[in-house]
C-alpha cells in the first residue's frame, strides 16, 4: 500500500511543480486522465478534460498573477474507501498559497498591482497512473479583501496570512507510520462525532475539550478568520454559524484519510442546512443551502493542535 501511495504522491508532485504556471496544457494532458473531473470554486465549478482545466482554471490564474509561485504548506495522502459519497481510491491533498503580483482582474476581482497571497486547498484522486479527479477551493473572498474590494464584512477572527504548521513538517514526501495515521484519523472521527451530539442549547454538549489542544489554532477562510483555543473558535465561528444554520448536517465526505499526524477530508457538498439566521452580513433567507468543505488537522499527543 505504501508503494501505491508513494506513486500517487509522485504523480501529483509533478503537477504541483507546474501548477498553475505557463505552458500548462501539455503537462495537463500528460498527467490528467482524458475524462478528468476537475471541480473548482465558483465561477470555475465543473471542468471536464485537460484542455478545459488549462484554459479555464490555470490560464486565468497566470494571466492575473504573471509572476506566480506556489508555496505549499501541507502535502500528504491516503486511501479512501468511498463509503459515503464515492471516490474510492488513493487521494493526495495539499494546501498553501499562490503568491504573485495581481496584475489583471481574476474572476471579476479587480487587480491592484500589488503582491497577493491566494490561499488554495486541493484534493487529487489518482487512478491508473493519472489524476482522475480534483477538488479545489480558492479563497477568492480573501483575494478580493487584499485588493481592497470587500465582499464580506471584516472577519471576526484574525485576518492573517495563514502559516504552515507549527512543526514545519506538513510536506510529507516519505511514508509515515500506519499506526500514527490510524490514531490521528480516529481522533478526528471521534471529534466529528462530538459535533453531531450538539443539543442546540449548550456548545459544551459537543465535548470539544476532549479532542482539542488548549492552544488549538483554527485557520478559517476570509469572512471568519483565524482563532485560538476553543473559546476563540466558539466566539468567532461556531456560535454565529450555529445561529445561522441550526439544523446543519455535515460529514458527507468525498474523501477522508490520514498520513502520520495529518488528517484531511473534503465534501462536495459536505454540509446541508437551512439559512435561518443572519450570517456574515447576509440576512436570513430560510432557504436550503449547501457548503463545499475542506478540512485539514494536525494531531499532537492525542489532541488536535491545528
């Protein structure tokens, strides 16, 4: 199994060396399956085939950030059974930032000619020696903020350049101890189970103190921001979120796996809810809503530290 994971990592690493750089069409044709499912943030959404990926995802990024460079903070992988929403197979995930000078508008966001850090999250499923599926989120709301164009009100949490893990070991090129991977994944699954025990009255009913490090750092997207410890997470994210979406149900994962002390999952959508309260400056609509989700965790001494 380690050989299969290492082969999948090597394949994705080849793409990472080029993504989203110039002359990307040929590498896309060489590394992506002919019928690749490339599902990205709005307005990209669902793209089919290597040429569409090059023309509608990569080329707009390079045009907007002509000196773009990729800075990867997490890179690891694992196997997913496909037991919930399909997607069985070997998955590789990475997150970090695209750094470049914002020279040309991107997806309707006006350029301001200064450096920007565009946060990305990526999941890749490898099959038959090619990348068969990709799930990609870009924090375009934060890109707009950096360019002076507020899409959402200021984040209640800290609006910072999200750092890599404190331990500086997030890029996992070599194999990890399977026992560590199993323990980290079990910890996250127990924590997710706690989220599901919310009694709609007291946040303590979820029992997060059993799973979170006292100095846990949570790095949310623009509009929410980064928080410290359970109290900061509850104040800046969880309480407003549950006020707005009290019936939320999550865990509809397309992929979920661990390697060493790192765990990742994505769902597309992962959360289904009813928008019953004001949230991020948007008045309650009472409409059914869904959320595309990506999460990464780092475990340390039996607790979630980041």
